[in-house]
């Protein structure tokens, strides 16, 4: 006598597609655009323009068809983008150089570590948005504010990584270098810095 097994109903291909994560990811921007379009019908166009106007303006900016007047300086999208990248790069370079020096000191000396530890933790705990708001209040919207924000948000991460890299350098390498009376500068250059690269 044959027995019938009652299992879960077979899902239709359409139901599988609707339940898949890929469909959800593709559906999200569509829903955002629909909600945006509906909201723009009820709000002032100067405050909340519809998606078509925003896309048209973006296209004009990208093709240099429009020049926006920011204060007394005429600028375009690419000039502003290049300026932002320059500020980010300048802040990043300063953060890496200063953070590497401080991190090396903290990793090699307990007293330097104790001196900087609380400051590093305090800066690390501060959200980047708070730094951005504070610097824009103090320095305005010039180059100083964004560069300092990049430095202050980047330097604690560099310090912590370099410090941990120094602490995780095999002690045997230092002992061997000292036993062969290798100068400290050469130990730093040939032993310490290469072991820091993964960090």
C-alpha cells in the first residue's frame, strides 16, 4: 500500500523571484523613487523637486552646461570634486605621517603610550560628523576645516594600527638584532617597518 507524504506546497517560480534577496535589492530604489515622486507632488518644488528635475540638473552639471555661482566664485562639478579630493588627500597624508610617528612611539615606549592613550581613545570615540560640524563652525567652509576633520578622524585609526603592529612584532627579531649590535635606526627600518606593513 502506497503512502502519501504531505509536504510544503511547491513554490511557483514567480513566488521564488519575489522572495529572493536580489529582487528586494532591486525593488528598494524603485520604491524610493516612487515615494519621492509622490512626495514632490505635495511639497514646494524649490524645497523638494521631483526626480526628473534633479536628474536634469545633475546632467547639466556633468556636461558643464550650467555654472553655479557659489558666493563670488563660479565653479563647476569637476572643480569642486578636485578640491574635495585634494583636501581629503592632504588630510590623509598628514594623518598617516603623524599617526605612524605617534603609533611607533606608543608601541616602543610605555610612557609615551600612557601619555597619548586617553587622547587617542577620546578622539576615536568622537563621531566624524561632530568633528565636521565643529570645524565648520570654527573655520567656516574653507580648506582648513575639511583637512582637520580628515586628520582628526583618520589619525586615531593609524595610531592604533601602528601601535598594535609594533606590539605584535616578534620579540625574537629584536633580540637577535640587539645581540648583533645592530643600530636602532636600522632595526626600525629593516625589522620594525616591514613587520608593520600588514597593519
